[in-house]
């Protein structure tokens, strides 16, 4: 079945890159086999900036280039708490400023290659710590938009990817 095939592909990809960046399993060859030209990946803040002020993208650029060369596009997700404070999402000015630098550095690195950027995944669930907060997420989305557009005015910033139809959060 398709589910067992997906499970086998996911189990086979036990790479450091996947562990570090929280990549959703969607290898280009698998995407092509399914007939899709897109894959979605977390570009986790804690994986890219493990030490405050030090950005390390490891093999991520090569992975993106390889997918693009095969005709598979990325929808990267900018997400999650910083490595130095993993239990708190960016909700104060200092952390939002650090987040904006992460967004700028990440979007800049992939300028001209990746054209859509999603901000966070399901901020209405436990992915936003300690508890979901719509106002804090809205401010983070605004700051992300400004940071991304400052380095690449052509990108599209996607937000409010909620789980279910959460009208209260929205």
C-alpha cells in the first residue's frame, strides 16, 4: 500500500540532516514517483542557529539544489523555538529580533531558488510553546514577512497554517 511505501521511505532516511532540520520525508525521487512537483520541509530555527548568532545550514543548500535539479520545488517552513530556549516560542522583542535575523539569513541564502515561505506549522497547537497565542503568532508572522521581503521582495510569505478550522485562533 502507499502507506507502507511512505513508511519504508521514511524509515530508510535516518540522516543527520533530517534529524537536525526536522525534514518531512519527501525525497525528490519519491515525489516524482507520486507525480508531484512539490515537497514541504521544516527549516527549523534550532537546527540552523544552534548557537545564538551562529548560522549553519549544513547540507541543506545541497539538498535543496538536488531537489530543484530534479524538478521538485520546496515549500520551506520557518519554525519553532530557538535552540537556546526550546520551550518558549518567539513572543518577546529580543527573541522576535533574533527570529527576524534567522528569517533574513535563511531567505537570503535561498534567494532566487525558493519563492514561497511558510511561517510556522499549526501555531494553534502545541507547536507554539508554552501555549498557542494568536496575537504573538500574528506579530511573528508580520515580522517574518518584513524580514523575508527585506532580502527578497519577490518571495511569497504564507501564514496561519492552522490545524483544523480553528476560528477562535484565526
